[in-house]
C-alpha cells in the first residue's frame, strides 16, 4: 500500500463515532438522524481537512461534516444535471458535441457534503470499474470526441498502475486530442502528488488538471507544493470553485482565494452556482451574491484571477455564463458601457463597411470617449469650472 493510501486509511474521520470523539458529543445532539444523513451519503474527512477545521461551523467544517439540514429536501433532485440521461454507456456522459465525461473512480479522499454527484460517489457499485470496456469502445467509435474529462469520484485516487493504464488506453484513440482530469486531491490529500504520479501524467500530454478549492485556507503549504509539482510536470492547472453559503459567499474571501490560486500557479476557471441537489440545498446562495463577487474581482485584481461565473443549468442544459451588467445600452451607433468603478464610457460602433469603401476605405473609429453621466451634474459643473480656470 502506498504511503498516501495508508495516511488516508489511518488518519481520516470516516464514521460518526470518530466524529464525536474528535469534536465532542455536544456538537451532535441528534445522532440517529445524523447517521441517516451519513447513510444517504458517505462520510470521510481526509487528514488535511481534519487539520484545517478550527471550530464547529467554520468554512471547512461546513464542507465536510454532515448536517441535519441534508435531510430537508425542498426542490433538490438526485441527478440535477441529468447526467444519467445523457449516458449512452456506463460511466460515460456525452452531452457536448466534442467532449465526453468519463467516470473512472467511485471514491474521493474526502466527501464534500454539497457534492453534485453524491448519488454516485462513495459507493463502488455505482461507478462500476469492471465496465470500462464499453466506455473505451464508445470513445473510440465517436470520432467527434476530441476532449475527454476523467472524473468520478476522484481519478487521482486510482493507483498509479490503474491510472497509467487508463491514460494509455485513451492515448491509443487518435482523435482524442485533450485529456482533462478533475481532481480535489491537491486540496484533500496533497501527499498523493508524488514524483511517480507526476512521471505518469507527463507521458500523456496535452493533459490538463482542473482542481477544486473553495476557501483560501485550503491553499496550505503541502497543497501549494503539490500544485507546483504538477505544474513542473507540464500540467496546466485550473480551478473550479463552488459558491457555497457560509463557506465563500463573500467578495473578500473569494478575492483572497483567487489570488492565492494564481500564486500557486493555478488559473481560476469557473465559479459555479451550487447545483439543485437533494441533500445539499442548504449550501445554495443567490445569483446576486455571485454577481457581487465577480464585480469585486473584475478590475480590482489581475484579470487572470477572474473566473467565469456559471450556472450548470438544471436538467442538463450545460454551463451558462452570468455577468454583472457592464453593457448599459447598445444601439446601431454606439455601445454604452459601465466600467468596474461604475463610470460610463461610450464605444462607437463601426460605420457601415460598404459606405466606408465607397468613401475611400477610411478606417472606422474605435475610440473610447469617457463621459461622466454617472456623476451628479453639480459635480461635473464644478469640474468644468476648475478646468476653465486652469485654461484661463
Ligand atoms: S471531491 Fe468532487 S466528486 Fe468527490 S465528493 Fe467532493 S465534489 Fe464530489
């Protein structure tokens, strides 16, 4: 057994009894009902996440410690993204034209209580490892698929040998250009990122990893070191963050997270609205909260630190981007825009192409003309007065 497997087995919290021993019985007044929540969805808190919990109810606790609110289902559903309906063969979801999701691992180092795939992960029966053949065959037959995303569960919890085999089989399918791995291992179990693992991954480029961090505290020294090892192995790193009530629904927390990710060589890729999953509804927050977070990032920090904010449409509609209102008005002649400070600017639309050619092919104008409509007339008048004085 590899060291990281031993660590996971020996130091994780994986039962209600261990949870009570660690944090005290006073934190868990209704053990029977809490056990029900655990029966619905596996419990495991990896050693790194156990060490990060500072107090009950903090952002790390909320992500991993089961809660009675999981039993209150309002409008959540088990498969909110309709992945099973878009599954032509076991373990494959094929929704988008040129890419497919391949579920290769039923387990994770820690189980996030908000998990969209909580109906499947944690139970080896539900992502059958013995049925990969039909998945490989499907991918080989569908030449339009040029991008395969390995997910689960967490693909990096597979043994080195198994992962090597899967990647090698995928690379034999010549129309697959890109392999992506979705993994929370850099956060949950950074000890898993070994030189041997990096040696395997570097054989199969172009290979990308989208990792998943939700709070700045998760960027621990071992996590940053693991991410550095992956980056040194030539793996471009992205991050998919889920917007979660009581965890990161705050512009300052998100800004710190995005900045820390960039410093750890990870490009923030998505912030997702929490999906409408049964058992995870207490994590939902409003779209307006997400838009405020994006407003707090765009312009106020590096553009590289600003991810796409999306809703993965309920029912399987795919990711739909959401943007704060930067466009005030579009007409044939101009576009009125609002910048990150709320000031308005006008961008002139290009003139009619044919008319321009007829007039000697003059280039259209693309100048930004600052206006200050957003400021009160009185303030503008004072400014004009000062300007006139200076000119005089
Ligand atoms: S690591 Fe990913 S798949 Fe596993 S429980 Fe967390 S969100 Fe779900």
